[in-house]
C-alpha cells in the first residue's frame, strides 16, 4: 500500500474512531456530534445565521444545518431572534440551557484534546493535515472557525 493511501485510510479511521468515542460521550446529553459542533460554533461565535453556522460546519457534508438547528431549538438549547437591521434575517443564540450544555460539550472535547496533545509529532501532523485540506470546503470551514 502506498503511503498516500495509508494516510487516506488512517485519516478516515481516526475520524471514525473519534466520532464514535465522541458520540458515546455525548449520549447522556442526548446530542449527536454534529449537534454538539453547532453548539460549540454558537458558543464561540455569537449572532450567526443558519447560513453562517453552515459555513463553519466541518461535520459530514450531507448534514443539513437547518435540520440540526431546528432540533436544537426544539430541545430549548438554541433560540432564533430577528436581526435588528433586517427582520427577514434570523440570528441564532444559545439559551441559558444551551450555554450549560455547550459547557459540558466543551469539557468532553477538552478531555479528548488533552490526550491528543500529548502524542508525539502533533504540531507536524497539524501542518500536514492542514495542507491536505487547503482549498477544500471542510478546510475552508475550519479556517473560518479558527478566524
């Protein structure tokens, strides 16, 4: 197997393993990893529209941000408000309960990230993976999230 092919499958395997672990840890919060990602985006970036959230989503590209937001609104974690300048535009914000749950998601993720941070070669790996997704939709979404 070529190294490039190994990298492709290793990235896929790491993504799947990480998503399974995250899903298991989010189960008590009744959230999927994609829903948790939206909570984190709204926790880091206030006043976004659904399109704004969608532009920062890195999760599976087949996921509809409107449906995810609707689920979070029904759960009482996100609220919609009309934009003061354009009433047709709807802004999203975390509710008080949404802020609490987003904090729990952050703790779960931080524990995972602390383990990853201790692995050798992490900085080099970040550079390599950034190069691999440069110019791709998921890479651009991540750039927007990082700022």
